[in-house]
């Protein structure tokens, strides 16, 4: 890969995830303070991204890949997204805000696949080269959190302004990215777009058990994404968004251990460690405070690396091994659709209803709220221990 291409792709990834991290982490806090949103309304706004995750494969597989150069369609989507991020700051009605975020999410989510396609198209050895490009995405998310803290804009609409500016910048940058021509022969079927070819994996009982567990684990995940920042701010933690980037640092560190552990301790123990970390995280949040138990708040944030990597990253690796070369792309698409789409959709709404249930006169009973995802994680853990029986050597279905 040419050095100039590497620089452009690295900057693309940095901006791609900077945009997401700039508004997503603090949206719940913004909605509660400026829109007077309920837990259900916050959960609904976060569900928009899940809806977009379920719809975006159709757009990518049936439209973008077939008719447009990837970098151009990505440029248009990010420019339109910049406008909507600005519009979000002048909305004062919760319903209108939801629709703005939903439309924005429908524009943003396809750009994740498009940015990956652009990067892969320029690589001679994706297995070695892609991680060095993708790591800039994690750095972008971390940088967004740092900027929010440095500028002291966590509880203001300026987070959306910052995301809008970066979205416009990436939109313009996209037009000078290396050319990624349309795939005229791409499959146009709706079933192919969401990976129905991979349904054959459900004949394998261990994978089916895992697949169900993956959807259920997204419910605890939704509590963290939707309400952790609200919780930390209400407790009085200063620059909570900046401190929450420790979760992404943890994610970057633990991901390095996954290839070794995957082969040494096996997929079941890896997944169990991930689910156990979810339980521990919410126990830490339930009993943490800004005084003597502040360490528990930091522990809950730092556990994100194990929570996410040991379940979801391991899950992608397990899915690829099960699927084999022929249907691996379809299998990964199906896994994404089920977890970040269906699972997160269920989780965002459930977390919103739960938060409202344990709120009286605007005061959140956070200990009770955090026990709910902890109990769900315990139930999934028990289910997984008893029913998941994978052989030590994973065989392709």
C-alpha cells in the first residue's frame, strides 16, 4: 500500500469513529437535560442506530455496492449527516429529535461498511494491513472523548456541533479517497443482503445456543451505552465522557490477547469470561459512588474491554470458524444483524422502560436499575453453561 493511501485511509477511520463517539456517548445526558426526556425516549433514540444496522445491509448490498463508487456515496452520506447533526441541536421536541436521529443513523451506519470496503480494496494483505488502519477508528473514538473533556462541552449541544464539523470534513475527504468502483455483479437479493445463506449454521446446536445468547447479551450492553453517561454525570463525576474512553483503551488492550486465548483456553471459556465481566460491571455500578467507592465506577468502565472483546470479538471469530470460507461473509452479516440490529433494538427499548420504572419524581434508583442487566447477564451465563457444548476443536458446519 502506498504511504499516501495509508495516510488517507487512517484519517478516514479516525474521523469515521470520532463522529460516532462525539455524539453517541453523551446523547442520553443531552436528552435528559435539554429535552427533559424519559428513559423510554432515551432508549428509543438509541434504538435508532439498531434500526439502521438492520436496514443498512440492504442499502449496501442492493444499491451502493452495485451502482456507486464507495468513496463518493460515503462522501454524500457524511455531508447530509453533518446537516442532520446540526438540526438535532435546534430541536426541542422529543418526537422530532427521535426522527432526526433515526434518519441520521440511516445515513451513518452504511458508511461503516463503505469505509471498510474502501480500506480493503487498497490492501494487498488485509489480514496484516487492516488492523493498522482500523486501530485509528478506536483512536478517533478516544480522541472525541478527550476533546469533549478538554472543551468542557459534555452537557451541551456542542458535542453535536463537533460531530457535524467532523462529518462535513470526512464528507469532503471522501471525494479524494482512493477509488473503489461499484461491484456491478453484486447480489441484489434481499436475502443475500442480511446473510440468509448462513441460516445453515442453525443446524449446529452449539452455534444456535451461542447465537441466542449473543442476542440476549445485547440487552445488558444497551444499558451501558444508553445510560452509563447519564448515571456518571448524576453521581457528580467530572468529565465523565472523557473518563469513559478508558473503556475503549481497555478494549484496544484486551483485543491483543484474544488470538492467544482463543486457541489456548477455548471459545466457551472466552465467552463465559465476557459474560462474567458484564455481571461484575453492573455490580460495580450498583455499589459505586463518587466517594469511597469511586474505584468501582472506574472498574465498571475498564471492564468494557473484557465485556466487549471477550464476547463480541470472540463471537465474530467463532462465527467465522463455524461458517468456513464459503459463507463467512454471510455469517458475519447475519451475526451483526442479529446483535447490533435485533439485539440492540430489544435492549435499547427494554433499558428505557426499566429506567423509567425505577425513576420517581425525576430521581433514578440507580442501584435497582443496574441490578436488572446484572440479573439478565447471570441468566444468560447459566443458560450458556448448561446448554453450550462445543467441542475443543471447532469444525466448520
